[in-house]
């Protein structure tokens, strides 16, 4: 007799991620999973099966193991048919409660997203000077994001039916409205060709931010695509130059972005124009040029955990943000660009990254990166804040370097990663971006090797 398993309720479990690819699972675990044993369950490329992906540490490398959860003829689930369970939740709970059965222990579920810290410190005072007429309406076409604070959609305004816009809808929670009001203020304060541009707000029936469509996708998504793999050195430096220009504008307006990374940039894949986004994390600096994350829950939130690979030591350790901390993150973003989206410090668990940085570990020179450019990146990672270059100096350097080497840079062949070696685009002992597997054990079959072309 077969066992009935209710799969419609899987989304209620914090460890179930649905249709996530192998590559996306690895990156998410390395970015959001702080400790060894962080895991998630996703739909497998084998029809009717699932894969559990587990973050581990083999002594020298941060690795992710992938294990197939199959379905038996009786509609039960298992790693091995010698031990079956009526449902996924039963299997996960059993192996979490009996860690000695597996070589890799299943720990806590990996967070699905980073929650905004529950603070109102640093939020600018909102003044509704950009509210659209009461009869204005937004027509939804396609949802592009759904998070804890609301949703984002591509669509049109009734008053401009031919112009694509992006709308952010806040949910009913007061914290969500406060965060979106803050983002409106940051957009009003920062007006630059390489920063997302505010069109206006709609107050009823719920708060909605309307922005001009900035591009096709995030820079990270683009870098991981086939088009991103074909970038020339000239195009890579051009992207970096645009982002540096946007961040220099933030500095001129006494703002610190606090989340400088490839995922926070929107790119137009046709003309390579870039716009800095994710302004909800942006804060106004004090008279001394700092923003202090003074609350313990803000410094230690999941959001900080996810950003630590891009954070300067003083920002991660002390909650002290400044233009210099954005400069540090910009140097890390440049490694993302040159490695076509590889995870920074991919060989380290997130909980080990800060201590390694404080001991002198830095991202090595990516393949195809010029020595002169890498020297500038190393200056961004100076332990002392005053020794890091300003964004004006970075802009001037990139502008001069591109101008002096334009012909050579345009002829350089792009570095294209192979699907099997996506993370092996840097060299050096401080970061080994290799795809490896943890050893198997009698209680668990070898990691299931999926074809990356399938979800």
C-alpha cells in the first residue's frame, strides 16, 4: 500500500527552496549559510525527486555536498531504500536528530533571505514631495521579486502606458512602510545617471514606489550568464567605472551605501549601462563621515552575515560604516566582475571570513586582471581606512587606464569559465574556488551529480 505525502505544504518549511539550480544552491549556501551544516532542500533534476544541499568544511575548503532524496514505489522518500520515511519533513527531522549517522551533519536551515534589521535609527525623515496624483494607477505585468517587506513588479502607469516602470509594493507591516519611505528619501537625495531613478510614490491602497526601469537584470545574474562570460576587459573596466562614479556621488551627498556588491547593481545587457540599486541599506553619514550601527541586533543580523564577504573589518566587527568601507566593498565587487560572478572567499565558511581577513587574507588576483588594476584593488583593502583610495581617485585611475590602453583592452579575448569550473577563475592559496565533494559514509550515498542544465 502506498503512502500519501502532501507536497503542497512543502513551502511552509524553512528548508524548502523549490526550483533552485545546483549553482544557485551553492552560491546561496556560501553567502547566507554561516556555519557548517547549513542546508536546503530543492527540487531535483530527476523528476519526482529532491536534492538536499549541505554546507561543509573539509579543513581547507568551503564545500557544498548535494545528495539525492529519491521516492520509492510505495511513495516513501529516502537516501537509501534500507531506511525510508513517509515524507520529506520526517526524513530531514530524523537525520537532524541523529547526526552521527552521516559524515556531514545536517544543521540549521539556510535563511531564505536577509531580514532588514528592526531599527529606525538612521532613517531619514520622509516628506511626501514625490506623491503621484490620486487617480494614478500601476498596471502589473510581471513579478520580479517577493520578499519579507513586499513585492516588486514590472509594469506601466496608466498615464504612461508605453513606458516600462518598476513598482515596489509594501506589505501591511509598519516596518515595511518605514523601510520603503527611507528608500524613497535616499532616491530623492541621490540623483545620478548611474543610480536607479525615482518616478514617484502611490500612497493608496498601499505604499508603492515607482522607479524607472534600470536594466534587464542584476549584474551578478548577468556575470553568471553566457553573455557575461563573453565580456572583454574593456567592458569589465567600463562597468567598474560606472559603479565607482555612482559611489562617488553617494560620497558627495554624505551617504554610505553599505551593500556594494554585484547583486546590488542593475545592468542593461544591450548597452552595458549600470545603475546602483539596493538603496534601502543606504544611510546618511554624520559630521565626522561615519554611520554607526549601534544596535546589537543590527550588527549581528542575518543581513550582516550575508554581507560579511564584502564588508571591511571595521564595519563587520564594530558596525562602523564610511565611504572607506564602501571602497573596500568596491574592491571585492571588482573581483566579482573579473571572475564572472564567483563568490568572494569561496574557500571559507562565512563565520571564518572575518578572522581570515583580519589575519591578512585578501582575494588573489583574478585571471585576466592586469597587475596595475589589481594593485589598485589591493589598496581598497588596506587595513587602515585612511590608506584606502577615494572614489574620485578610483574614477580617475580607471578613466586614465582605459584611455591609455583602450586599443589593447578591446582586443583581449574574454575569459570564459566552463560550466564545470565556474569558481576556478582565481589563483593563490588564500582562496581556492574549486567545486569539491565531501567524502561519503556508509549511512549516506555519494553526492548526487546533477546535470547543471536542469533545475
